[in-house]
């Protein structure tokens, strides 16, 4: 099976939206942005063995590859619109590509985004995705957190890190679905990000680990934070996983990666409104602390016990 057969069978589809003037099949896609909208663009690469385990279900991988990019659009408060996919494959495995494409398309469709182009080459399994979205008014950036802002998460963190830790010693079937789902089936918080526009000052999606990503916001905004060490409490599955692997649940919740919840800094006057909207969206938001003038991180109460060197994923 050649490159063009794979594209024709698994990726070429009639355009879903009027915004796609020319879709898959030509030299380039031609898109029609909404007049006066700003384009929001983000690219992420997933490398086998680094971002995902070898042998992972291709459908889950396709889903996640799309979602981690859509999550960046969500974190800017944008509408996801279009995606491109650069796929590097060791071999033309039709069955594998079918699963991957189905997962990718399901994730894209759930966020109202459409695959409009890409590339397939041979090499070590690597997935590059570009997501394009739109913002009709000011996007949410990392740099606009202000003194006194409340720091709120769209939901609990740590589940993906717990699943990853469990995978070192047990098989997938022995991992509680609630945790494995957090690792393999993240959901971009698109509606939550859009609701935060006009209410929150700043936002980021939690991909590298909560504290590491919070630090990006604090550094970009020139502020610090005081965190409530008791804000995050492990649920039963997370605590059981920690006990089983001899790990500290707090480490996963505060520093584990791959959560894809949003973290926003919202002024106290708007915090209640935003929390209500997020709850109506079915989320269970968590307030973790406040933005302070003093730079750096401070803890109200005892700081959680964590390994100080592993406070977030870095490649180099
Ligand atoms: P070119 O040689 O002009 O770069 P290709 O032969 O690589 O074009 O691709 C043919 C068409 O298929 C293009 O429209 C391209 O965007 C699309 N395409 C290639 N690979 C993928 C993919 N993995 N997913 C979606 N579209 C793809
Ligand atoms: Mg090409």
C-alpha cells in the first residue's frame, strides 16, 4: 500500500465546512477565515517512546494527537477550525492507519475542527499536528495574570501521570479505566476556554505539569502565587495507584504532565461567574491559590512533599 492509497482511503473526505475552499488532494488547502477573526495557530510533535508508548492503540493515539493540539487552541480561548497532520510511519500498515485516522477524526469532529491536509513520509513513528483556530476578540494569553487573581483549574490533575507510572509495572488491563482514560483520551477544554474569555485574565493548558505550566504564566506576567497545598486531593483510584507504585499522589497532581486541563487566572469579581459556567458545562473546577506580588511560588499550609527535580517535563 502506497502513500497515495493511504491518503485516499483514510484521510481524504469531502470538505465538512464552507470554510474549506480546497481540502485534501491538492498542493495546498485553501481556507476561508471568518472576516476580521484573528487566526490562532499551534503545532505539536509526538514522538514514539517519548510522548507515547510503542504499541499503543492507534485509535487512542490519533485521538490524542489531535486533542493535544486542540487543547492549545482552547487555552487561547479560540474556536478550533482546521488541522493538518504530518505523519512519519515506519511502514504502510493499513490497519494501523485506519485506526489512527478514525481516532484523529473523532477528536477533530468533537471540537468542530476539520483535517484539511498533511503529509506522509517513511521513518521512525512521529506525528506532527498543526491546529488552526479563530478568535473574534482578544485571546487569552499567559502574560496577563494580575495581583489578586484567583487561580482555577478546569478539573483534577494527576490521572495521566498515575496511569503512566502504573504502566511500568502492570498491564493496561490492570489499570483503572478512569486513570488510563486521562492518559489516552484527553479532552481539549474548548468550551471552558471560550467561556473564560472576557472573564479570566490569563490561561494555559496543563501539558507539562501543573507547577511547571503555572510558572510559565507567573514568569510571563511578572507575578508570583500562593498556593493552597490542600487544594488537590487524590480520588480513590489515584490514591490506590500511588500506594501500589510507592509514589506520592501529590507529585502526580502538582507536577505530573499530560492532563490538558486549563489553568486560568481570573479576577475575584469574575471568579464565581466563571466557576458557575464551568460547572454548567459539566466540569468540576478547582481553586488552587491566588496571584501575589511576591515572585515565585509560596504555599499556604505545608508544601506538598515532592521530588524537587521533577517539577515538569522538559526535553533538554
Ligand atoms: P505534495 O506532494 O504536493 O506535498 P502530497 O502528495 O504530499 O502533496 O499530498 C497530497 C494531498 O494529500 C495533499 O493535499 C496533502 O495535504 C494531503 N495529505 C497528505 N498526507 C496527509 C495526511 N496524513 N493527512 C491529511 N492529508 C494528507
Ligand atoms: Mg508531500
